[in-house]
C-alpha cells in the first residue's frame, strides 16, 4: 500500500562521501523541515520484508517496528521515547500496518519533537538503490541527488575508517551508484527529481540552497547555512570522518584527488569509471591503465580483508555491522518458525545480486568476517553514527 502525504517527503541520495550529510544538515535547519540522522531502513529491511510474514498479524508488525527502531545508527534518533514502550508509541501513530506506515510514523514523531515541523526528510546514501520502492511507499516523494567528482569521493573513502580500501573498489562503488540512478533521472519529472553537484553547493551555498528550496516549494531560510551550529553539525564535527560538518561550508575539499591520488590510482579510476565520470560532467585527462582479471581479483580480496580488519578500528563500524549480522540471525530464526521458506529466497532485489552486501550497507563481507572469526560488539563509547 502507499501513503500520500500532504507535505511531500524528501529523500537526499547520493554516493557516500559526496555531500549527502552536508545537505541533510542544511535541510534540517529549515524552519519547516525535520531530517533525522541516517536511517538505512530501506536497504536493511525492504528487500527482506517477506521474512516477517503477514504484517496484519500484531506480533509480526511489532517485530518489524522493534528492529527498525532499535537498529537506528543514532539511538532512537534522540527522540523522547521510553525503550519499554517505544514500539507501542510508534505503532499507535502508523497510518497503515506496513513498513511504510512504521517508516512514516518514525519520521513524523521526529519532526514533532524537533520544532513540531510539518515536513520530514531522510538522508541515507544507499536509498539511491531503492528509488522504486520508495515511490511505491510514498508516491509523492521528492528526490535530491547530489553527485561529487568520483575521484574526490574515492579519495575521501580511502582516507576514512569505512568503505572501500583501494582505488579499484572505490571506483567500482562510485560507478555502481551513478548507474543506479540513471533510469530514474530520465523517468522522473523536474518536480520530483533534482540533480545538484557537491562542487556547486560548496562554491555557491546560498544560491544552491535557494534552488533546493525552490524545487521543494519552500521559502528560502537563511538559517540553513548555519547548519554547523546545530546538533548534527556539532556532533558530526567531533568525528574524524565528518570534521567538515563542524564549520561553515568550504570549497577546500574540491580536487583533493589531485594531491592524494597517485597518477597510477587515477589511471585505475579512469579504467573502471571513466565513462561515468564524463557522463557526470567531470573533465578527465588521465588515460586508463590495463586491469586484468587477476588484478581485479586481487583488488577485491585485499579490500575484503582490510575492510574486515578495520571494523573495530577507531571510527570503525563494528557496532552497526554487528546489528546487521544480528538481523540475518533473526531472519533465520523466523524461517525456522515457518514464517518464510527458501522458495521466496532471491525474489526480492538485491538478494542474489553480486553486490548485495555493498548495496544494503555492509562495511565488510560475510566471507571475510567468517574467515577471521570477527566478534560482534553491541556497545560503544564516544560519538556514534
């Protein structure tokens, strides 16, 4: 079923390390728009909803709501919910007994607690793979896709504590996300889809934010440029990987690949995603190098091994990875109870896709977590997102 909201929901999408968090923080500072921290709800849950059984049954609906609420990267999005009855409170506000109903109720509750704002948005980068399902759930949704020079995004990945760990895999990830949205850009009209670039946003922040507001049908709010003074900006700014969110917009991160990527790395990126880079409007004078199947296999194996080793490093994502793995355990437990069976496996994309783990947001692959016997961790200290 679908939920048509009077105030159109907003979805900020784009490849990771491309400015999605910056835009999220800006939108959340608009007087009428509330945007919570990243949710990862469509990637984590939508492909596997069938494993919850019939959601008209109270127990199944409660299980889904419980997993969605308590699996948020940021604990309950900071909402004033008593963990004992949080599920009851959210379910009392659903517009329909469905994933979309729970999703909407969670965002509306957040908006209510954050200035009683009438409109909500969500920023999860990998929602770009779920534009179709989002439209099925919220037919009048609006999408803002932000793209950044893939070489800079790849460089940021390689400097971060998460994501691809070599240039081949970083380029492959950027290419995959760019191609995922191409059909929707061509299909959706200008009242539903907006493209912006990271470079324009940080070079002309006021002008670009005004254009975003115009697309959304909202009055421009100058407070949006003070995003860095807000809760998300201040919290994110304390972390190594999101330090730029702790100060005003800057264009100093444009072109970082020229300084931080070797010529060889730039040649690899061109070999993998040069065509898509040009499609996105970025000039590239570096010629591609040859990458053999043996090279590809080695790049992927190294990436898998290093990703796994970094899970519990400073800034690593072992907490969220553990929760994602726990969700798989719960799906298997429901299977044993007879709520679903193998005849349904692989029928919902991206199940069975070669990039399934990447698409749904895993930071390391099961093969290597099993190989290294990675221990799960469900508590952490410090700022966690």
